[in-house]
């Protein structure tokens, strides 16, 4: 296992562990809820609303239209008494006031008396209670209010418990049928859950929806709170009638209009902008509270509330997602493939999770996927940087090493093709090897100063290396005054013999031009070039402290021996094997058979020439 893979294992382990330890932190919860809100907003518009629930809205229009009848807000309670009195003959399931009647009307006591008289003769009329935040052990005694509020006394109930409650003091206590309308928010200020009861030091006060539906004979869930499934339009989710229009129908005794309330659950609440009864929800940042009440009522009535899938399942999905992306970088070879596979897994996994979570949401199940997406994305990004840096290091190392043997642009091309792996570099194959040696170099080195010799060699080698690279050759090494190059690896070359001979002929032509730049006493400067084609072993060869990409084998030795035979015969000589590979590209002059050291059979040599066209 190489260093990158070891790092991959460590990173994957850290991310999986991190997912388990920080899944409930605010950051991940925020992403979970952000995605949930958008899914809910999209889904809610497609879900039908409960037609048994009707909202009578105290809207801006009603506040204006009712001024001639009831004056400015707040209206006298006789208005509500008339409403209840007119609705009762149509047998609604319940009439629910999302309005706090916290004080008696000292200026219109008859109005309050009228409302109490109507309530005494009416059934299933409910009012709101609000628990306020305050200091413990302050407020009203819960033990004294237990009967009036229908409090459930649990085993943990404290006898001296008290709470700051806004109660419907405008009503006689015997007419109290009440429930809490508190709507709590998540840490981001958006409300998504609805409490079925308020637990106040062991005393449980039922929520208004739970109170109404329990009285109607419906069973409540065992949970203390539920995720609401929002339904309908984001502005007015449920059938909504203006209070002024309903009151007008009552005033004109329009029984046809009033008959639409038969068998319905009727909610009366404020939607007017000036009454400040709006809350932040997934479908609307300013949804009137009466619609939240209606949503909770519909969810409990129809069992359409949402259930959250176990966090263990979500964490398992996160871990699987992280490991899937890790496997792409761990198993794939080549940075581009790792990125492609990793991004594909990230994109497909994200799409699959969105589809699954959307499907589950339509079946009333919540699967939070924000953490999975964040952790998977973070894993991909971290691996991208780790393997990208590793790729950069390898690229720089390859450029440093192979830039000595190949044209740097060729090296970059090979890196992109992932062609510089050990599996592709170390092999046995047929190559063409070229040796180019300066004749009588020893005599030349003895006659001139070292500085002059080095300068002369560098000028010559620069020109010759350019030609090798021009024809796609691999510069193996400089051996004193000798240049060794080969064709066919690591860059595949079909006509490697042709390219080697073209290189030699260009070297010869460049030599003639180079000699023209030399002083007269260096006119004897000359070279010999030997070329042979055969099977060689090519690869990274050397010791740990020094390793080179080179070629070894009998073919290499023969090419070197052929170069040694060029003296007094020809500037360029090629073997019969090389001639056969480039038979139709050049003209050849046969130079006889020669005995070569280390070989029993004689070697046929040829001098190549450019073919006359």
C-alpha cells in the first residue's frame, strides 16, 4: 500500500468517525433542515388539504369592513357570540378560536356576558392558552388550575409548580375548553414541529389541536411532538373565508352560505398584517398562526404527520457514501480517473439520496440527508487535494527525471495518459538504439583547456539533443563525449528505425553547420553514429540513491560496437536489422561484413542516405 492509499484509509476513518461525533452539531442540522425545507416547499403544493377544515380569517379586509359594525380592533366579544350562535345550527365538528381572550371587557361587560351565555348552550367551542417564558416558581398555581385546564398530572408533577399562562379570563371557567397554541422554533428560527402537550414541571397541558381531536374521539400519537407535513398553497393552505363575509352572511341570514360549515372544523384566527400573528415555517417565512394550527389539526386528524427515520440509518448512509468515494480514489489508477469516478459517485449518490428522501417524504417519512451530502462532498474535496498534490509531486518528479530523456511536452502528454507507471515503463520490447561519439576526443581534450572543451561539448550536445527530441527519441545518457538515445519507449513509436536514421542524418547535417562556426584549428572535429534495432530490456534501473530510465541488452552493445566501426568507413552505419525496418525510406550503401567483439557471426553494415526524389 503506497503512501497515498495509507492516507486515504486514515482520511476515510477520520471522516466516518467525525460523522458519528458531530452529526447533531448546528452546522449539520442547518444543512439537514435547509434541504428538508426546500423539499417540503416543493411537495406541499402537490398535497391536497383537508376539506373538513375551514379558516375564518380576521384579515385586513375584515378589519376595515367590520368597523361600521364592531368598531376598531379589538372587537366586542358579542361579535364572536353571534358567530358561534349562527354556526351551531349547522353542527360543525368544532369551533376553534386562535385568539387570546385574556382580559374582561370592562367597557362592554354585557358583550362578555352575551358570549358566556352562548358558550353555556354550545358544545365543542375551544379557546387558546399561551404559556409565556418567565422565572420558575412564578405565575399561576397549576394544581389550582388542573381541573379548569384539564391538566394531566404525571408522576413527576410538582405540587407547587406554577407557570405564566395567558388564559381566557374573559370567559367563565366552566366554559373553558382550552389548549396551548405555543409554536416552538428550531435553532434557525423556523418552526417545523408541533408539540402535542406542554410539560410544565410534570403537569401536561394539551395543545389546542390535541385537545380538540381528543374530544372528537381521535387517538393521539405517543410522541410528545410531531414533524408537520405542510400541505397546500404557501399563502393560504386551507379554505379561507373572510370574517367580514361570514358576518355579512349571518346578518342577512344567508343559510346557503352558512351551510358550507356543516360538519367542519372551523378555525377563527388573525391573518391581518397589523395583528402580528405570523411565524416562520418551511413553506412561508410569514405564515399566519391560524394556518399552523390548521396544519397541526389536519396532521393529527388524518395521521399525515411526518416521522423521522432513525439517525443510525442516516449515519450508516453517510459512512457508506464516504467509503464509496474513498474507494474511487483508493482503487482507480490515474488522477483523472479518480476524479471522474469520485465525482460520478458524488453526483449519482446525491441524486439518489434526493430521490429517496423525496419519495420517503411523500410517504410521511423524513430522512435527513444534509450531513451525508456535506460529509461526502468534504471527503471528495479532501481527496481531490490529497491526490492532486500527490499528482503534482509525481508530475514534478517525472519532469525532473524524464525531462532529461524526453521533450518536456512529451513527458506531460505521457503523464496525462498515465503512461509513466512502472507497469508500462519496465518491459522487454524491440527498440532502435543510437550511439553518437566524437572522434579523437581524447586527443582534443589533451590539446585544449577544460573550459574550452566543456563549452565545445555543450554547444554540440545542445544541437544534437534538439534533433533527438524532434524525432521523438529518448535521450538515455551522455557517456563522456558519447550520446546514447533510443526509440520505441516510453513513447510508442511505430517506425522507430526510420526516426532513428532521420535523427542520424540530421545530426550529420547539423554537424556540418556546427563546424562552420568553429575556429580553423577545430576543422577536424567529427562524429561517428552507430544504429541497431533489436529486443532490449527498458525500464527504471539503478540503486535507491540513483535510478535512471535506461535500456540494456545485446542490442545496446551491438549499437555501441557499430558506432566504433564508423572510423575511416562512414559517419553513419546501421545494422541489417535496422535497414530491413526502414528499407523503403532510405537508400543504402553496403559497407561489408565485420567482426564485432562479443559476437561469433559477422555483422552486415550499411550507410544510409536520403532517398533522391
